[in-house]
């Protein structure tokens, strides 16, 4: 990699919703981020910049960070206008079903051919990353993906996963360039299979760590750091959270907040959470790679809204990220089964089938 240590990194981020949080952290540290998104989003971001609001420990209210006021640059583009020769790193911040869109699929194919190091901050781990896990055969897991073919051509050593632990949302009554952070935890990335891109990630992490922000006459640290871990299993810690919380927001009668999904029956939630953690350990994770249930349960108390996957399902989505199906498939490959997970998968399958039927039904004149 030819990037000099004193030069700002240029990072391409596919996705401008959750991706704007990662872009803002990079720009705070003096780096450049270009997000790939829809034309109306790109026009708004290029004209007005982005606005990220986040809570800071010890201070009331939310801190507003506007990209136009940062040392680094945040911009946006549509897929067809991207010049990959300008970038040092690619970040995948869209939800997995979005990569099958023709323009995005075409750009992803170019990314694979470019051999640019690529970090996913999706909940659904890309198949090339899973091929780095001993004992997993990505071909056996392809049916868990909306379109597994979009991941062809990637070098697994140049693909890594970053657990998207921070929780954020776009306020419904504001512009597409506004993001609000609900839970300001850290992005936890696994090292690449090669040293040079790992060193780049470590440099970005150190630069983000060093940022200080003026607030009430003080220079304070901002939450949401990037942490780089040697273990490839660290991002798997999110799987227990997703199965015990996010996917269990889906019920037969509708959706519920993550807090209720976890705390309405804490004993059952702990059982599910620890079962998924044990599955991760059977793949090679150590307990230190994972997050104890008690820490997650405490954080879930602050998650008073339904998960994005539940909102999408009950908003009529015909495709969503299927981490529930992926975990079930990996467990089956090891001869393991959890009835509560099977029930979650069945509920999600049923709702998706209902949405697809409604989508295909001719509309009344």
C-alpha cells in the first residue's frame, strides 16, 4: 500500500445512512470519506454535508457534529461515478439485500477486481469473510443470502468484518443527511489476513482515538471508536445480541422494542444468548472475544425501539438480512439445534412470505 503515514486516507463507504457515522468519525480524524448512495441523498450531502448527533458521557443532551466543519472531507456519489483508483479502503455499510441492485452489484464487482481492502460493517457477514473461519464452507451457507453471487471474486484475506455495535437511526422528520446515535458503543474490527491493510485499519483507529471535541469549555473524547482485534472471531459477538434481541423483536402479533425482547423473559434471553456464544466458541472464538450476557442486557435497557430488521419486516420488506438463518445453518452443520431459534426463523420466514405475496398481488384500480 503506497499511502504515506502523514497522508489522509481516502475511504469509500457504500451506504449513507449508518455509513455516515463511520464517515464522520473518519473526517473528525482528518481523513476523507466518500459515501455511495441514491442521487437525492448524494446531492443533499454534497450541498449541506452530514449531521450526526450523539450522546457524550457526562454531558446532557446530544452533541451535533456537522461534516462541513471537520478537518477531513465527507462527500457522496452514485455508484456509476465512483473512481476506485482514488481510494485506499472500502467500507460496506448497506444492508445485505441492497448489494443485488444492478449498479451496486457492478461497483462491488469492481471493488473485488481492484483488490482494495474491504471492511464490512453489516450485521450479515460477507461470504468471503466466513471462508476465513476454519470449518465453515461458504457454499453451504449461500442460501442464507439474498444473492450470494455478489460476493464472488473477493480475496478473503482482503475482506474483514467490523461488528456494527453502535446503534443509530435517521430521525423520521428530518433530512436524509441526519443521523442520531442511540447507543454509542465501538466498532470492533477483525484484522485482515494481510499485514498492510491491517496496519491501515490500526492507523485509522489510532487517529479516531486521538480526536478531542470542544464542549462546554473543555476538550472531550467522543464515543464510538474503532477497535482493531487480532482475532477474526471478535465481530461474532454481535450474533448473540442479534438472536437474543433484534430478531426477537418480531412476534406473531407485531413488533416490540429490543429492551422488551430481552427483558420480558431475562432467563430465556440469557439461554439463547449463551447458546449462540457457545456456538461461536465451537468455531474457535475464545470467551474473551465475546461479550458477557450481563453487559449486553444492561445496554439493551437503552434500546427502547424495535430493531431495524423488525421494522423492515413489518414495513413490507421482501428481503432482509438473515443472520437468524445463518446462525441456524451453522448450528445445523455442527449437529446443534435450539428450538427458540427455530421459532424465530419460522416467524421471519412467514412474515417474508406474506410480504412477498402482498407485493405480487395486483393492485386494485
